[in-house]
């Protein structure tokens, strides 16, 4: 027959010094419960540190961990210093990764710089060969059409097509004869006359703000060439 605590307390209360016995028994039970709770809390702390209290086979994971530590100890390792060793290893890894990332970033920056320089060089060369009036300024207009493809191949985007920078710039200059020096233009008109009744001169900044119709309307003056901003009168 199994007795409940209430029945035990009742029986003890009927005998001499029973009240004291009940109080002592309650203290003992309370102490056992507190100890069990403390042990459970400590166990859960360990499980949390090991990331083993997230469901699954906790007991199996603990057995595997014990087996691993035992194997380490048998191999001459010290499980008590494993945490410190892992922290040192992580610190070394983080330092190496930081250096690697910095090296990769620097290499990418240098690569991107070389690509930009190569693009500018190709555009300037093509504009100069095409007798552009102001290659340096016009390169700022055309650079948006140039991109880098596979294998760092530099290409000029002409609509949906990709062509060489030389072909792309040449095509652009043919489509925009105002951008070509007057002495090499063909069919520009007014090549040997005066600058026009207005005697106006135009800079690249002027042309950037003008529509195609405005350019055509002032073609006689523009065909004489584009001047630098400082030379405009």
C-alpha cells in the first residue's frame, strides 16, 4: 500500500513530537526539491552552452559529446582546455580572414582602377583618331556607353549591339558631325566661309544643353569647331 504525504503528515501528527517530525520532513523534502531544481538549471546551462537544448535527441547528443571528449583525452588532449584552444583558434581565424578580406578589397579596387583607366584610354584614343573637337570632354558623354564584359573585355553598347570601342565611337562621330573638327568633316557646309553672321563660338557645355534642332539651326557656326570654355568670347 502506498501512502500520500498528507496521510503521512496526519499519522505523524498523532504521535509524540509528531509536529516536529512533520516540519523536519517538509524541510528535507523542500531541500531535495531545491537541489533537484538547482541541478536541472545547471544542466540546462551546460546544454545551452553546447547548443543541445534545441530539440532532438539531447541524451544522444550528450553521449556523443562525452565520447568525443573521452577520445580527445585518450589521445593526449585536455578537455578542460578545449574551450580556450577553440577561442584562440577562432581569434586566429578571424585575424587571417580580416587580412584576406582587406587584401581582396585592395585587389578589387586596383583592378577596377585599371579597368577605368583602360576604358578612358580607349575612348580618348578613338575620339582622337576620329578627329573629335574635344576628346577629353566628349569622353565624358560616351563613357556611359562603354562596359566591361567577360574576361575584362571592353565593349561599346550601340543600342542592343555590342561593338568595339573604336567602331562605337566612329559610329557616334558620324551620327554627330558637329563633334568632329571642321577641317576633316565632309559635306558639313560653310567650311571655308566666315563663322557666320553672329560670329558665335560654342563650347561642349553649350552643346550639352542644346537640342538636335538647335544644333542643326546653328550648324554653320558649330561646324567651325568647338572651343574651350575659357576661350569663349
